[in-house]
C-alpha cells in the first residue's frame, strides 16, 4: 500500500495528497500518518512545500469528513430509532437510549469532534455521529478544520525534519494508535459497566 501511496504523491503532487487524504477519511484503513510524513519528506527532495502539503492535506481531510457528516445527516436519529424499535430487543437498546446518546452528543459533541481528530481511525468516523446528531455544519467544519490543521501540520513538519527516516515516525505512530485504542477500549468498558448498573 505504501508504494501505491508514494507513487500517487510523486506523480500528482498536491492534488494527489488531497485525494489520498480524502480517501483516507472515507476509508479509514488507509493511514494518514504514512501520507503526511511522506509528504513532509517530499518537501526536502521536490518542489513541494510544507505550506502546500499542509493546505492540500487539510482540504482533502475536511472534504472527506464533510462527506461522512452528511452520511450521518441522512441516517439521522429518527431512522436509528426506527431500527432500534425493530431490532433493539436483540441489542438490549431502546429508543430512550438513542435519545440519551443524542443528547450527550448535543452537549459534548463539539469538543468530541475536535479532540477525536487526533485519534487515528476515530478521527474519521466521528463525523458520522456528528451528522446524526444534527450538529451545526459550520461548527462541525470549524472544529474539524482546526483539529485537522494541527494534526496535519505536526506530522508534515516531523516528516520534513526526519527526511528519509520518515518510516520510523510511522512506526511510532502505530504505537501511539495502539495506546489510544487501549484507552478508548477501557473507557467503553467503564461506560458499559456504568450504563448496565444504572439500568438495573
């Protein structure tokens, strides 16, 4: 996969970077860490600049996030409630649970969208519940753009700094990702335990 990514960036420059990051947002298994750190490295051996790579990657990321946001808007809470009404008994879910989750996202959603932009995989998928909750699209775009800009800038600068050793950064990012997934998993377990006890 990495050779495919690097070939596109070498052939299409900024447009290739924007396209790859857009795809990464819609299909999260494509790693943004590889795209961004290699993009930073490319600024040391081509006409690409750090500014250009950051701008191109941010545009691609925001467009991809907005696509997922509108998928969430199309699904919306009412449709999820209808699904829960039909299948919820098998999942031990009720429409009230959906409403509570929606209310929670209405209250904490903006900060959740911002901070999740720094967590691989989750950074893309968080756009869907944001759309489902009906979050104001300008608030969503503003926070997504800000979080994405910070994430992209840091990784591109690191890639430019380490140059041909950019592969090492990808390895460190894998460790970072695994740590974040463990923290999230523990958080989910704690929430489930609390939720079950509260229902009882």
